[in-house]
């Protein structure tokens, strides 16, 4: 029996051993005894803008179907690139210590971080390892992102997946905050500055009115002129009465009183006229300074109104740019290891070895035949 086995081994040939038997045996040992179970946790999310036409149609399916046509596409790919970035890995390391999750002693010495394939425990090597364990695929039709996390325990796979979703949400929040900072906050500061200018202009106007005893020269001048007109009417009446007395009753004892009244009325007319124009304290002289304060206040109020309008427009624009992340499928807790495909791996090694053995056998046979000739 032993001799038959030896004859069989000799008959197989060295080439078959090298290309088929040895690789298949090593593959069986690796997949059967060495390779650690790998658990896969998946989640799906979509980033959308509520101002997009799809969001007005109602229904999550309609929203997802139209998401690819909305302005939120840049947010989808920003989240995709962030998840696969060094920044995401750094934050993940701070939150979960992912280095320890992928380098535990329960993981086989070939695949674990710090093992045969990734023996240098540098951050760059960890980033390469992270790229082989975490994947994010975007469906270009619906913009749904599928996040896949491989880990060596079900709990680690779920925790990493959930943490990456939380970090993606934080990224979207930062994008929204930046949109607010670039638009709304700028115009909000402009409104605050214009409000301060309006208050200062109003206070300056109030101080001027109190110091000079004037509220508004224009209507005040109109009132003064109406009083002058009434005094002029009285003056005309008194002068007419005086002329009649001097003609009809020149010795009338009322004549001195009428003349005195006329003199008093003229003095009142001169005084009221001087209040309107002609003196340093007249309303006409005060109106120049008053108009300057009024113009300053009017300009400040117009600037405030324009700034408020710009602020409202900025808020509307910022609202249109707001992005939201919706988790379509939450991270699952796997109850079965999906990797590695042990039987498939051994069979694949056997098939590839057989193909290689066949090709090399033909080549070697051709070479030997050529030499025999």
C-alpha cells in the first residue's frame, strides 16, 4: 500500500505539487484553521434638501427618487469622501479606539492590524487597513449611500457603522453652519450696525431738539406765519379804525389807545417774523442744522431697511441650501460571519491551480518535444 502511494506521488510530478496540491493544502489550512470570522454591518442613508422639487411631492420614495436631481448632490459626495478620509478615521479613533478593535489577539495573525500584512503600526498603515474594512457606495440614481463596515465582532461592526453615521451628520451640520456664517451672519452684523446708526441719529436729533427748543422747523414755521397773518389782519383792522376816527372824530379819546394797539401789533409782527427768519435763533437758521440731522437719520433708516431686506434674502437662500441626512437603513448587528468564504476560497485556489498546472504542462511538454527533435 505504501509503495503504491509512493508510486502515485512520483507519478503526479513536481509541477502538479507546486501548482495544485501545495497551494490548495495551504489554502485549506488558512481558511479552515487560521482565518478569523469577519462580520459585516450595513446601513443606508440619503442626504436631501427640503427645498428640492422632490420634497414637495410627498413620500419618502418620491424624495429618494428625485434626490439625484436636487442641489444636495454635493453633500452626498462630501459625506462619501469624508467617511473614507483620514479625518473620519482620526475622529473614529478618538471615539472608539478603532486601532484596538482591529488589532486584538482574537484576530488571526495574518489579517489583524499589526500582523503579517500590516506589521507597521503607523497611522498611514492604519488608514490603509481602514480603507480595506470600510466602504461607502453611492447610488447615482437615488443618491442613497450604502455604508459597509467589516469587523471581527458583531458589536464592533455595528458600533463603527453607527459612529460613522453620527460623524456624517456632524459634517452636514458643519456645512449648514458654514452656509449660515457666510450669508446670514454677515447680514445680521450689517443689520446690527445699521440699527446702532439709527439709534445714534435719533439721539442726536433728540439732543438738538432739546437744546434749541425746536421740534420741526417746517410745521413750526407754518404756525408762526399763520400767527403773523392773523396779526396783520388785526393791524389792518386797527389802522382802518384809526383812519376813520381821525376823519370823523379827530378829538376822540380812543385815538391814543388805538395807536398804542397798532404799535403793539406791529411789534408782535416783527417779533414773530424774526422767529421765523432773520435772526440767529430763527427757525430758518435752525432748519439748516435740523435738516442735516434729519437727513442723517433718514439715510440710516434706509440703510437699515436695505440691510433687513438683504438679511431676509440671505435667510431664504440659506434655507434653500440646508441639507439633511436621513437614515434609510439603520446599522444592523450581524448574527453570522459572512467572511471569509472558506469553501469558496479553497475551491478557487484548487481551480486556479488546476488551470495553471494545465497551462504549464502544455508549455513544458512543448519544450521537451522541441528538445527531443
